[in-house]
C-alpha cells in the first residue's frame, strides 16, 4: 500500500518534458529562472507572485482539469457543515494572498481585525484565545466566541519521544533488569505535565509509536500502555511514582543506587541547544528523574557532534521525533525495525532496538493491505515495543487553528497539500464584520479639541483685557 502514498508525494509530481527542457537551458539558473521560482503544475491554482520575503499570490488556474467537492465524509462532517458544498465545482476562491508577518503580535492583531482569515495560536496570544474545561478540553474564550471565531484542532501524525540507546550497557539490552529500569523512567517522566507547561496543552501523551489517525492506532482502554498507565474512571492515568520506585528497586537500583556497588545511578542525556527555553525544559527533566532518586546528567553539544554520537552509538538517552511521510503504520513501526538500526545500518532506528519477533512481524505487516489481519499484527508489535520500552513514548502534538465565521470547509487534513481548493469565503460577511470591528474612534479627537479650546479661553480673555487697557490709555 505504500506505493500509492509514494506516488502521491510531491517529488512524484508529473512534469512535462518541455518544461524540464526549457528550464535546463544554459543561463536560466544564473538568471533565477528555475522551477523553484516559476513552478509548473496542473493544480487548481497557479503562482503569479513569488516573493517569500514579502508575499506570495495564487490565482485560479484557468486550465484546471476540474473537480467537485466531495459528497461523502467521515461521521460528524455533515453536522459541522463540511459537506454543505457537496458536488459543487472547485475551486471556490479566485485569489489567495499569503503575506509575511515577521512578528507574531502584529499578525495576531490583524487577524482579530479581520484582515487575515486564518491564524494559528502563538504562546503570546494563547491565553487570550484558548481556555480549558474541567475535563481538559480546549475551547475558545468568550472574547473569541463573541467575534464568531471558530477553533479547529487536529492531532498531528507526529511523535516526539526520548529514546534509550539499546546498545548501552546500562539502559540498553533485552535483560529484565534493563527493561525494568526503562519502564521505571518511563513512568517518572510525566508527559502530561510537559504538555501542560511547555505546549500549552497542545498535545496528547503517546501510548506507543503510532499516532491517532494512522491505521493501527487504538482508542480508549484497549489503546493504553499498561506498563505506564492504569485505566481509571474512563481515562488513562499515569502509574504512581511508588510503582516506578518499585520497578527501579526490582532492577537492582533501590533509592537510585546500584545494589552491588552502592554508587548512585547516573543517566546521561545528550541534547543540542542551550537557550532560556531549553534551560527550563532541562530543569524540568532533571526534576522528573529526581522523583525516583536518579541523577540526570545533560550533555549539551552542537548538532554535528550530536549526530556523530548517534551514528557511533555513544549517546545513552536522547530526544527525537518523527513526522509521518504518509499515513501508514509502517512509516512509524520501521523506526523500531532492527535492520534499520542507526549504528549498524545507518537507518532511522535511532534507539538501535532489535527484537526478533518484532522484526518478523514487521516483515509480514509492512506490505499488507489494511484489515483485521494487519491490525492484529500491529497490535502485537505495539505490545512488544511497550514491554521492551526502547522509547519513553512522549507525546503527539495537537495543532490549533482559528478561523473567522466567513471561512468555510476548514476540515483539517495535515497529510494533504491540496486542501486550498476546498476552502470557501463569504466576502460580503467579511467586509461587513471588518467595517464593524474597525470603525474609526473619534472621541479622543473631540476630547483633544475640547481641551485645546478650553486652554485657549484664558489666553483670549487675557488678550481682550490687554486690548481694553490699551484703548483706555489711548483715550
């Protein structure tokens, strides 16, 4: 099934030979006449202005082959109005302008004034736009609701995690001792707290390598990682620190010390970066390890040196992430496939994890069509990975998008690049609300004028007194 996804990726876009021959002429690149700046395609829009440092303009392609809005969708799409335009010809918008705003605050203010149709939510404006219910669900603040702004959220097909180097003599390997140590640390690092502090609640804790929206992901009770979470009152709850300390003691490190030598256990985390925000995260990580009496030593280095450590297997614990290339479980599970090990094969398996059963199941699963048999294989692979804990599973980020009431068909699809032609705008409503929100405020001018007039009164009276005095002297 991956072949279809590969064919849909940008680097497989068909290109007419005439265009390739035209841009390959001598001297074209020197004059900046390349496909990068003057792209050729068959989509709904064509690029008419390309200035990435200021603005880019797309206009309707008069030669577009034509398409219609989908007539079917997922459960709930019709209730949200995402099928109201079913069967209508695409695209709906004639011209699209992307402007570069170098600062987030001016961009946010212009969005609130109605000069931008869509906006993300930066940390500067988060509290103004978003609030959380008692159940932890994000919703708009009353101010945003009053303006008719709408919030659309979607969990990204991505994962950020911390990986153990499985070649390391302390945290790596398939011994029960190392496995218990990894599980204890996985419980101690509270990613619910991390998401709340550092991501403004924009994320969900990962229960395994597969994010929501990808085949193989399990919801609810059957989808939790039982080695890190319990199912309590209808939701996943992280196991208590007492359980992490019990596992640590069973691994031979009671109170964070090696039972044989009495020495404290040091865990080394290799990272890049060292700004103020990084320092806050590093301090938070140290705190997580101290909860189970472990000492975390953070080794900060430049990116090239860090990559060299990863290639040679000299890192013990590291932070990593992955964005889906295409929506298939193979694109995540291959990150734990033994023959993809980074040290021995130069692959994307940065943890150098290898489990014979997992690898055999991966070989069977990777080219199967989605169905019950493939789901069963994925379930077993995820169970093996959870048991062995080569990663601290981390979290899947959640994207927050705001749009105005005149912006329609805003269903998120974070894997697609052609969603613009489905969007629709109500320009009359936009102009009406813009005018209401940006009425000139004249009362300060009237106040200044009144102050000015009042300030003139004493001067006028004094002038008149002097004039009368001068007239009397003349008489």
